[in-house]
């Protein structure tokens, strides 16, 4: 993950939330975000999930800004309609500010959209910004902040879930995100000589086993049978 050049000057913080989830509800609430939320919850990870279904054009609330500031990680799920929401874009601006100023870790997920489209504001993102430029023509500074935040976030290391992918690929990404957040929030749990945990994804139980090498083995329990992959 990219980090701010001033990270050495960032004071130690006590985080209220482990994770803030930023996503466009109509695209991912009943699919990827729901599976990720369940997997994180199963591991006792404290999350703030902005689950508002509609962007009503109201300014982002102080409560939401505070939740972003108090979260150790921010998982941003970019989807085709993410940039349609001025609310999501305001969240993203705040998240990127927190990365630079507070050392927040930002984990981008590109769900059925290409990272280059997010970074360059192309295709669906370009269409959304054409609308924003008309709607917010009196506040272009805000629109430019959105563009800058998108470019910065899309330049970070993250995960790409292609539209032609399958649930096995998504499940592996869910597990990787859970693993990274666990290591960042509860390193002692991940540094034991032997450790294991399980998450469920679409009715399938995945068990992650760690040995002394800290390399995980993924076991998949389907019905009475078990499959595994290194």
C-alpha cells in the first residue's frame, strides 16, 4: 500500500473502528459488500458500514466524517455507479485526506470496473462527471477534489474483481482482505506459530490455516467433502 511521505510524523492513534466500508449500495450491497461484511464480522472486526441506499443530495454528515476519521482501515469498493453518488465521492475525499494526515490504510477494490477507468475518469466515471459538472458548476473546486481523490485511490495497490469472474475468485479476495485487516489490527493473532480461522462465503466454509512460515493454506469445506489449495 502507498503511504504518505509524512507518515513518520503521524502520532499514534486510538481507532474507534477497525474498518470503514465505502461503497455504492445499488451495485454491491447484496453481493460483494454483503459477503465481505459477513466475513469481517465473523472475525470480530469492528466496522462502520455506510448503508444509505440513496444519495439525496444532502451534505455528508459530521457523524460520517467522524467515523471515517476514527477508522484504522478504509475499504473502498469502486463499482460502475460509485461516481454517480456525490455522497460516495465526498466520502472518498475524506478517506484520502485521512490516509495522508492520519495514516489510515486505504484498501481499494475494483468491482466490475477497471482501475484505469477510475484513475482516468473514463467510461461510467466519465459519464458521471459530465453530470456533476452541470449539477455543481458553481462549485468546481469540489468536483476537482473528487477527480484528484479518484486518481489517488486508483493508484493504490488493491484488488480487481472482473465482471467475467466467478465466486471462487471473489471468495479468495474476501479472504485476502480479511487477512490483511486482521494483521493490521490484531497482529498477535496472525503471528502465532500455528493459527487458523474460518469464514463463510455463499454457503461455503473456508478455513485458513497458518503454520510457522505464516503462509496460509486455504481449505474449502463443501458438504461432507473437503478440498484444499495452497
